[in-house]
């Protein structure tokens, strides 16, 4: 199983959309930047048929340091989450 890198994605988009690699790269960068801005603002991004990007907040909780087995307090976090859409799940199946 191979991993698709960003350069591979740019090449694929350029070929599929019949545009230059520069134009495809700029478009992909713009999409990623827009998604990042929306998540930073606390908004979710829904791409119908593909999936939903959203931000989740986790509360502070107790944990254990695996090296020392000492109890520690894990801080609260805000993390980006992606949930795949029905069409994407079906396509991958």
C-alpha cells in the first residue's frame, strides 16, 4: 500500500482538471488554507459526499506517564477531526 504525497495529489489534480501543476498546487493550497482558517475560527467544514472537518475540545484528564508510571494531569486540548461522508465510505469499501 502506497501513500499519496501532496506532489502526487497536485499531479493527479493537474491531469484530471487539465491545468498546469502550478495552478493545481495553488488551488490545493487555497483549499487547505481555507479549511485551516475555518477550523481556527471554530467553524466546521462540510464537503457533501466527502466528509466533515470539525474541531473537538477535550477536557483535562488524569493520565499515567508510561516510563515512570507516575500519575499526571493531561491538559485540555483542541484537535481537528475528520469524519468521512457516506459516499466516501462507500467508494473505499
